[in-house]
């Protein structure tokens, strides 16, 4: 990196402003002032629009020397960038319309607590499992990394175990507490997920975090690791629990799917699906669907004709900590956290959700009252999740954590 360019100190000051305002990302592009992503959206800094010469100078100054050839060849490159006394950032520099753009995401040190981000007790219970597979799913930007960081942080603080993470890239930095943690980054520390996962099995791990399962062989290796006594955490870009089960099975050719169903039914511990929903106060709150693998769930994973019934089992499984998206969103409306309009954009079935609102006595024109849970003193997460009607009130606290 060549940080002698006069624009680099100014660039670093934008990152400092990102940290001060508790933003998540810095956007740089030609023809626009730098932009910060805050809880309510992108905000431009008070500065003249950037020129092609300036964005190129920033790229020349921050892209590591060993990554510049990759950038020239591919038109995009990932790397980590640090500013002393400010923080560490994940950077993606890319070409668009012939000029240089970039986005830098603020990395945090250590995972948040479950209470900070409003995760229910069911997630803590899953994290306490000694072996098996736990999947965190949702679209890009739904908070999967934050949830995994909370789970790793919890394990780090409470269990004397060896944790190996395989990430692309590393977004949360963990320092050893009770546990020992080794974090490996694709491209820097290892070639790909599969190679790192196979190597991890020779590194005496208790817990393995796989940033994303992208191909059949990685999924197969993850299932084998879970089957042989390791706790495996990973992510998929799926929308709900049923789709997640189907996606895992669909990685494999038809003649292998019966065996994979049996393996998944035996190794799966739970699925945490996430969507972020705007709150009435301008923040964002996670809406969750949680599946816990019980005998009824396992039966429906094994039997292809019954897999579509998983949603009904989740809806009826409040005793075990299960909850559907629609049940969670209904509670968020009731406690005044989100509006009906915003909830309707995130529901799985608008027709079913409208019926549920009618049964709960909520009109489509219902206006959310100010949330009763003060964010400075959050209610313990999911106080009622062991009842039939789970309560996501604590999720309100997540609006200040950078989901």
C-alpha cells in the first residue's frame, strides 16, 4: 500500500466519521460525495463529488501490493484495511463504468451478546449443543454474520473449546477468552472453503464455522464433520426453514438424496432464518424464524412427501422455542416496534398474515405505538419462547448494534 497520497488522510477521516456515527459501510464512487450507511439509509458527507483521479488515488493507496495484480486482471478485489486508533475494515474495490468504486465495511471486535441483538433463548440453547449442524440463513445483509458472531462470542466466553472459523472475508475479529479461536480467511490463509474444512478436521476442533456453504463437496464435508462429533455453524441464502432443508438436499444428485435426508435428519440441530425490518423509530430489527430439530421435524426431513409440512410443525413448536416469521412479525406489530406496512413487506404469506391480524384484532390501518421496551435496558430475550406463543419483544434492542 502507498499511503503517501494526500487524499489518503482525508479518506481515513471518512472512516473515522463512519465509526463515530455508528455506521456500517463507507461507499466511494466517481461523481458523488462519500456516503455512509447509517441505520436509516445512505447519507452523503459534505464534500465535493469525487473525481476519477481521486478514486484511483485512493485505490492506489489502500489496495495491498500483493492484490493489485488481481484488481487489474479481475476488476475487483477484497482485502482488509486498518486505520490506527479507528478500526479495521473489510474493503471491496471494483471497477464500474471504467472508474474505481469501493465499499468498506466496519469490522467489530468480538461478537455482541444475544441480548444486545434481541436473539431469543432458543438460539442460546442451540449454541450449547456439543455436536451437529446449525444453519443461519437469509438474504445478503440480513444480519447472519452478526448472529454467528454472537454465537461464537458466547462460546468463547463460556466454553473451553477450540473454534476454527473459515470466512470470506473475516468480518468480526475474536480474541481468545475461555475458548481458543483460529480464524482463517479465504484468499489470505487458505485457498477455498473445502480445503480449509478438510484441514480443520486435522486441527482438533470442537466448533467449526463455515462462512458459507457454496458447493456440494463443502456441504458433504460439513455434514460429515457434524456427524463425527463436531458442532458446525454455517449459512445459506435461503428464505425460511423449509426452503433451507430443500436447498441442502438439492445440492446432491437424486440418487444420493435419500441418504442425505437421513444424514441431515440426524445431524441438524436447528435453523435460524433472518430478515431485517424497518422499525418505527428509523432503525432496523431482525425478524426470525427458528426451527429446532425434534422428532416431528426429523420425520419430515426424511420423508420427501412430508417436507412441506415443516412450516406447520414450526408454527406449533413454541414449546421447543420454534417460531415462524409471521408469528414473530405479529408480535413486533403488537408491541409497537414495526408498522403493519413494513411487516407486510417481510411476511411469508400476506394472505395468511392478514388472517392472523384479524384473529389478533389488528386492523390493516393499525398505527404502531412507541415500543414499550427501552433500548437502554432491554428485556431478557425471548422471555416467553418456552411457551406456545413466543415473544420477540427483546428484538427491539438490536436497532443500535449495526445489524
